[in-house]
């Protein structure tokens, strides 16, 4: 029997891990570029064309809460009417009362103290929402609570210390790793690598930086003390700087398994963020630095297609992303004296993952006051968003 959980479905994926359910195939849909949730085939699984959705033989399910209840019963954790009813109560509470109190502006002022106060009392005498142990109810409730730090970074939970402790428990805090980014930032470089490496368990969190200034909140400062994007969070690990995030992800997925591989990747990442970026985007370095750096790259690419002889790697993402900014932000810079570099940029630009991220056209500009900054800026000028 083939089962597939389609879409991100962080709630359901977290429960699969907690319950040790290993026969579910997770199918990640591209709902942004390819709009795979809009196909006729997917409509037969989820008539509302939303994710997550579950397919198990002839049975199809939509709504994350319904999927959680089915999985809980399927693995034997909801074996009585009482257990099923109590799990349903927590799932519905999470999807309606708790979600509205936290995420709906018109309910928050009155609803938040009431709901969080009740949760605080429930958790005063027990570790999880049910007295026995971690359960489906914790997945439903915990996932809504864990959504708050990334959707409303300035919401204060300190009046509810039992809830804060609850959220910090490993069994509750089972959300995917998060990449914080923003339109026009170097977060696109990290997104490119995620696609190339097939890393599907990192959640992309787009911050609104111009009007809401979500990168300036105290909560985000705990993730990146410099209030810049991209930033990365996984458990207790918090990273800033796109190059550091690239190196961590490459090692995390097994592509940098030796000290030598890690050192060589670090060399290329540092070159891309210093020597290459400065020679291209800093005026006072360009006249002398550009021929030197590009000439060196030209010689590296004389007998190989990528930065490393073994083939495409994280080094190419670091170096290639900076080079691919040139046509957009420096159209007057002539790279024709460096034909190997030009071919290299062409090879990288043709890769589907690059087309979907660093080579994607910028969004159309929105109406802004005359004094507002431009919608996009070259990487050096936008270093504050690095």
C-alpha cells in the first residue's frame, strides 16, 4: 500500500516522526512556481486544492487536523472512543479557538489572555495537554504555538511561563528548520542550494522588512543579532550570514564530510563574499580588482566546468550567485574577456533551481513614496540584507 502526505504538512510530519510511522511517503508540492496543487490530479485528493492532504489506498483526506486524528488511530494511539474524542477536542481547539486568539487581530485583544490563561492552568500540573504523555493533542496545539514566533515576532509569552516551558520541550518543538529571508535579499542564494541539494525539511519564512520591519524585532534579534536576512534556525542553532548557512547545510546533507572538503568550500564561500563581491560591486576596487579576480577564475575554469573538479557543489552556489547578479545590477560590466567565466555563468543560469531563485525576475515594484528605497538593490548596496 502506498501512502503519500502531500505538501509541507509540518504538523503531520512532526507526528509521523513522534509516532515512528515509517510507511508514509512525503510528497512536497511546488505550490508557488509550478502550482502543483492546482492540477486535476491533486484536486481528486484535496477538492479545495490545499495542502497538506493524505492519500492511503482509496482513502483521501484534507485538513491537517483530520490527518492527525487518522494517523493517531492508525498507529493505535487512539484506540477508544474516549481517546478519539479527547484528541478531537484538542485538534479542534488548536484549529479554531487557539489559532483565532493568536492570529486574528480582532480576537487577540480579548481572546489571547483568556485562552493562554487557560492553557497556563492546564500545564501547571502536567507536562503535556493530556495527563498521560505526549499525544496528537500536543502536535495540534504545539504547532500553532510554535507558529507564533515566525508570524508575530513581537508577541510576548512571558506572562505564561508554563506555556513557554511547554513550547521548549523537544517533543513539542518539532518544527522544521527555518530559513528567514526577504524579497531581494541574499536569502535567494540559500534557497537555490536547498533546491539543488534536495533539502525539503527547511521552512522558508519571508519577513516583511519595509513596512512591518519584522527583522527589527527583539525576537528576531535573538536569531540574528545584526537584524539582517538571511538567518537560519534549527533547534538551538541560530546562524547569520548566507555563506555560513550554505556551509552548514552542505555539511548537514553529507556533501562536506571531510576537513579538506569543508576547508575548500569555506575558501570559495569567503572568496565570493569578499574578493569577488568587492571587485564587482565596490567602485574603488573594480578597476584593479576585477581583472585580477576574474582572470583567476578564468584560469580555474580552463579545464573544468565548476569550481571543484568533482562537479557542481555548494562552492558554485556561493560563487555563481554573485556572478549571476552582474547582468541585472552591472549591465555595463563587460565579461567577454573571460569566456570561460561567461560559459560558467551560462551553465549555472540554465539550472532549474537557479532559474527559480537567484535568476528569477524581481517582483513588480509597488507604489511607494518618492523617498522610499528601490525595490531591489545590488548585493553590495544591499549588504544590510545579506
